[in-house]
C-alpha cells in the first residue's frame, strides 16, 4: 500500500520524455502534473501545492534554473530536482548554487529519481528496488 499521494510537478519541453516520466512516477504512487513550458507551470494553481518539482535545465528558449528561481520568488518552498540530458558543468554548478535539492543526468533510472524525491520530500518506503 502506498502512502498518501503527493503532487510532483514535472516541467520538460520534450513531450515524450515528460509523458514517460509522468507515467513512471504514477506507477510509484505519485500524483503528477506535467507542463511543457515554464509559463504553463507558473500559471497553474497546482504549483502552490507541489511536494517537489522536477525541472529540466533546458526548456527550449527558457532556463529551468530561472524557473526554479521564479518559483522560489513566489514563496513556494517545495524542493527542486533539476535534470538534464546535455548539461555543461557550469549549468550543473549554477543549478546546485541556486539551491536545487538534487541534480540528475539523463538518462537516469526512474528508481533513481524516486529515491531523490523520497529524500527531498521525506516520503519513504515505496520499496524502490
């Protein structure tokens, strides 16, 4: 039996990657809201109740790091996990310096992301292999 469902907000401009990640996290008992742009995310009412954000570093012409800063400026305290498939070391350093709770390089195993989410939200015992 899963603990109470938490809302995870996923922001990725790669529609296929975002849908796949959403489906995988649902299997682990999370409620997931997926957005393909920072503007959609910032305009969503669910953003304020998110337990955690999973944000790609490169969102087309936008920066995932800038999005995480905007979320923080809105007074939202939920942790951010940044992900990237093509991230320069400087981007990784900037993401970590901006206060993100974790950083994962794509491709990553869903279980690796679930462990990171568990760690930053305090949710435990999903029995991740």
